[in-house]
C-alpha cells in the first residue's frame, strides 16, 4: 500500500490531498520496526526531530527519551513499545512529520482474514463521519456518512454498516445506572470507560481507581457483542445467511489508535475482529482505489433513496443498529459523555437540567498544541445536584485521577478522554494543519447532528430498550459489561 510520506493538509481549501515536499533524508543507519497493538515506529524513516518525545511528554505519559546521538531515533524507555507504558493514544503519530510513527496498519490483515467470511460488517464511530472527508480535501467537519457507507460497500466489500452511536446509547444507560447507584451509596464518582487509552492508563498507573471505572463496555464493543451474540444468532443463522457466528467478520472504523489495542482485550472475547483507523481507510481508498470525493458527491449520496422505498436513504446505516439519540453523536467530543448521562437522568426524572455552572480547575498549555483542561460542571435535576468532572488530554486525565484519589474534588462522574478535544482529535485521524480549528469545527458538526435526531436522550431509544428487554439479567451482565485488572508496568518488561 502506498503511504503518505511527509504529507499534511495545508488547509481545508485544498481540493486534493498531496505531498507538500519530499521528506528530509534520515541521517542515521538505524532500521527495523517497533510496534504494539496501537502504533508502529519505522526507524528507517525517522529524522530524529524528537517531536514524538514532546507530544508524549505533553500527554503526561513519557514513553520516549532523546537519543544521545543527534538526529537519531528516540529511545523507548522500557525497551520496546509492546513492553512499555504506552497507552496507545497515538498523539505521537499525529505529529510525526515523516510518518515514522503511524497507526499500526491492519488493512492487509482485514483483506486476508475477511476473504473467507460470508458476511463483513463495518462499525462507524461518531467522530469518523466528520473527519473521513479531510483526505479528499473537503471542508473540515463535513459529515460524509452516506458517502463513507457507499465507499465501504463498493470498494471494501462490506455487506452491512452499523452505527456505533447505538452502542453509545447503551453505554450511556449503564454509565448512568452506575452513577446513580454509586451516588446513592456514597461510593464516590464513576469514571467513564469508553476511552481505551484512559482504561490502559488506569490499569497501569491507578489500580486503586479500577473499582470506580464503569463496567460498561465501550460503545463499539457493545455493538460488536450484540452483532455476534444476538443479531447473528437470531437473524443471520436462522435465515441461512451464515452457518455460524464464525462466518461474520466485524471491523470498526475508528478515530482512535487505542481502539486497536482494545479490540485485543481478552475481556471482550475478540467480538471486534479488526480495528481500522479513519486515516488508514481514507488513505487506502484514495491511493489504492483512486477514490475521490467532492461536496457534490456527498450531497448526492445523501439524496439517493432505496428502490421502491420513498423515504429510506440507500446509503444510510443498516438496521437494526440505526436508531440513535442526538446525545450519541456528542460522544465524539470532550464533555459529550457526561452530558448524555445528565440527559438520561433528566429523562428518567422527567425534570429539566437547570442551573448549569462550569468551573475550570486545571489547564495545561503548550505552545502550538490544544489546551488540555479539567473542568467541574454542576447542575440541578429535580432539585438534586449532580457534578461532572470533565478532563481531556493525557496530562488532564492524569490530573483528574489524582484529584479524585486525593479527595480534592467532589463529583458524581468523571469523564476521561486521553486525546485533547476528545475522540475527534484521536491518533487515527487524518493528519492536517490547524488542529485547534479542526477540533472546534468537528465539534460544531457533532452538535448539529445531535440537534437533527428525533430525540435527545438514550432513554427515548425504543430500539435499544427492545434489545435490552429481551435480555435476562445474566445475559445483560455477560454481553454489556466488562472488567479490568491491574497491569503493573514492571510486569510488562521481559524477564
């Protein structure tokens, strides 16, 4: 596969994605590739600029250290990436100017593994739809969902494309139930679990907080489990479409490199067969298939109706995972998960969210980088006060974790997103200039999509409750919940 070398988008005004100039030639003889489940380093490409070191330090993780030899590749402090304390956020990959660090490429794995499968399913995250168009030179934040679905089916052979937002609604329900349970028992805040980089950090660095982390599977893991354990068994197999669940191949298209690592977690039973980033898929379509996309095509794809069905869009998400709340869209930006929980409480108590107040507790500023913040948001619902601690960026989520451990803040839920700005700025997103503007624009699009849905809260998702109503308590626990375990960094090192 052709890769993008030393390539960025100069601005959203570009009409095509092209190299700006040839990359500098490495001035060392180091070769080889290092990788973990999320990212990979090709040392032969590295120019020793140390941008990755700075990015990782800004994140508060510190995986790399500077080589004593000038213009040589960085050194992984703990031997190799796989044995390191890397949380998989991929912020180093977003800043590397020569693509020496990149999301671990799984497209060849997808093509080889899925070839023998009867049914191939793609799952689309909230942020994926507002960044896929970047590589094609579309305005930043363009919602390309109908075009993306068309291209996944036409070029990559997917039979079904489902909306991860359905899983976001499921995650909201469980997060909120645990929030209310913890609040009633006075057990302290619930930490959100949808960011896998945060989960990695918590398992390695904050084992004391693991009992506080929501047992809800991540949004994409929710949908993948329902596909494999319910939909395939109750629909595909009885209809003779497949003989067994093994004939179904599930790939998620994510803004996040840490999702690649999450898909390998034994607790999730490998219900996601492969994780592909937005960047991988878009570059593959652009370079290998010669695909192009214009605003006119985006509008056309959104207008095509299914033959004989006057209101159903041809390139819309497939049923049954296609009914979602407005709140599910804002999972892709900082503050969105906490807001959906509060919306659900408001729905259950039949009372509006009132007296919203926001307090900035900490911020981490780095020249040229997005500001990371820890904020405390409080509100009243039915006369009761609810507090959400909201952190985005590696340094910020570290700070939020320590604040809770040290009892410096009183709150009911802690939303943790490892990437500055949230998933919309994930390590698997297309590389562009003007990150700050991009994050604001993508967030605005997610807000627009939120407002366009028929209902705002997960509590109003009748399709979701239809699924849940068919589950026994044991089935719900087995299918929708997960668990965590302490992974001390020392145990990752070779003995």
